C-alpha cells in the first residue's frame, strides 16, 4: 500500500472519529508520525478541501467534503438494484415466491418480485398497489412507521376475505405483535388461502423504507416451515438493509434474534 496515502487516510479518519478539533501535536502522538510529516499531510488535505484549520487556535478539523461525497454515493443507491440478487437467492432457498414493496399513501407498491415454481402464481405484478393493512409487506412497513401512515391505510380498509381486519384496534394489535416477533404475517387477509411473511428494510437513516415478503399457499407459509421461512427472510432483509447503509445497534442494545432488522 502506498504509505503516504495510507497515512493521509489514517489522519483523516482520526480527525473524523475524534468528534472535536485536534492539535497537530496530539495527532502526531496518536498516529506515531513526526510533526513535520503530520503538518505536510494536514496542509495537503486542507488544500484539497478535506481539512480546515482555525487560525486563532491552530486546531484542525474535518470539513463536510467527505459527507458531500458520501451523499453522492448514497443518492445513487437504488433499492431494486441492491435487493434484487438477495430476492432471487431467497426465492431459491425457500422455494417460495418473494416480493419487494414500498409504502405509498396507505398502499404497498411492488417494485420487484421473483416467482417460485409453486403452482400458486401471479397474485401481483410489478407496479401493483395492494392495501397495506391486508398484506405482510404492508404490515411489516406500517409496524414501524408513524401513526399517520396507519391513518392513511385505515382510509382504504375494506373486507377482502373473512379474515380481513377492518377495525383499527385489531390492526393495531396485529402491528404490535409484528413488532414483538420482528416480522409480519398475512393469514389470507387479501386472498383466501394465500399467506405471507413480511420483514422490514431499513436504510442509513435507520428508518423503515421498504419490506420483503415470502408468500404462497397457506400450508407452505404458515405450516411447519413458518419459523424457518421467517428466519431466512429476516437474514435476507438484514443483508439488504446493511447494503442500504443501515447500521445495527451494538450487541448490548440488540433486541432478540427475531428483531435483527428492526
């Protein structure tokens, strides 16, 4: 590795992580470099716009240029592009159909999907809008959104099957159960006999921005394999969330295993 580049990046990381302006002497001691070496590196980083020096205090601090560059990278992150390979792997692992959905004014919109070889197909297509409160992906998103999102979903509630929940208190109870277990369940609330497991996706802001769902016939989804399917969906969602910039809490602050992505 080019030593000058390595030293410059180590110096920049030390400035960023310190959380406060630093003196040249302190940086020299911390990095094990001579003061003239650190001075040259700081001067170069200042010219390039990554570091600024306070003339009054001679303290050095990082600028927002790193944030600007990071923002440009994040801006170009595409949810479907990132999630697509993981959706296909999840479909292959579970042998069930998989969907990717985002929330929009009380509905979920499916932006990607992978169909399995199971005979039950074509319930949705890319671009389909389904009621959020009657789908596993919709519930997985609603459970972690502000109450205003539930207000929007309630406006579109109607009975699709005998299992569709139409009372707000029942939906709220179901969403609380979703938060407790870490994933949502559709028990056939939109189509009789068609069930699903939904898991939320988070991005760099720590907010839920989408959900993935594994769906199929009731006996396949909510039968003996339910916990296995849920676990695989949670792992897939965690991987996608990390690529979207989500950083999990420290081990001491983590919730039970079923809530790794929440």
